[in-house]
C-alpha cells in the first residue's frame, strides 16, 4: 500500500495545486450565507472528485494491460504526460495574460444551490482534475491489490488533493469573520502567482508520467 501511495502522491499534489477551485472556495466565504454555501461547495467538490476517481479505477482494473509493460496503460501514461506538459507550457506562455474569469465576481451572491454546480464543475468536470484522477486510477486500478487497499490509496489521493480546497473553510470556521481579510489577501496572491506555480507542478507531473510510461513500452 505504501508503494501505491508514493506513486499517486504526485497526482494528489497536482490536484492540490489547482488554483481555481481554491479561489472559488475563498469567494464562497463572502456570500450571503458563507458557512452553508462553503460547506456545500467543499463537500460537492470532494464527492465529485471521489466519484470520478472510483469510476476510473474500476475501469482500469477491468481492462488488461493497465499496468503491464507494453500495454495500453503505458501508452496512456505517455499521452497523459505529453498533454500535461503541453498544458503547462501553454499556461506558462500565457501567464502575463491570465486573469480571473469574468463570472468569478458573480459568485459573491451564490447560494448553496450554485455551490453544488460549481463544486461539480471544479472537480468532476475540471480537465486538470480529470487528468490527475486518470493517472491515479491507472496506478490503483492496474495493481493487484484488494478493494480495501485500493480504497485506502484513493482516500489518501482525495485527502491530499482536497486539502487546499478545504483549507479556506477550515480557517474561517476556526477564526470567524476576522479571517476574511487574510483570506482576501490569499485569494489575490493566488490570482497573481498560481499560474506559474501550477504550470511548474503540471510540467513535473507530466514528466513523471511520460518517463514512467516510456520505460514500460
């Protein structure tokens, strides 16, 4: 189990370093009903990522060659690695033009119902999260471990990845409204710098996938 956790950890860090879900998590704390809206967003985000990871893991476990040398799993790792590196390069080259989405300011009036939608959009329908979940699913689903061990590894993947999304809510619950100024500064810092950080993380993970897949060909 420890070996599998070590293998999926880079992909969990890739989820952790995804900036937009964290920015939205902070904005949810400025809505008219911050606590229920933020809790709904975080819980929905975690549920969406968990569901996608479990489904992909089940698919990988039922298809031959997910982990073996020369199988389709090796080619898929190479393809995912190339995609992630390409995304990282595109993010890096466009970093000077990167700005917050226009719809982000509209979230200030969001209610729990909108939080459900954005929680799913930022997890189950988020291309970066899907790529990380696919990579983790290939590791877990392609192994020969039992269901309990697989569930434990997936739980670690989710917990590490979700830590950044849940952190603003935890800070708010512990510190109350006095933390909003600090959270605002954190959001502004993320919007200024997270593209470069995320690009570096994606490039590193893409290289891991590319090399790991290439050696199995």
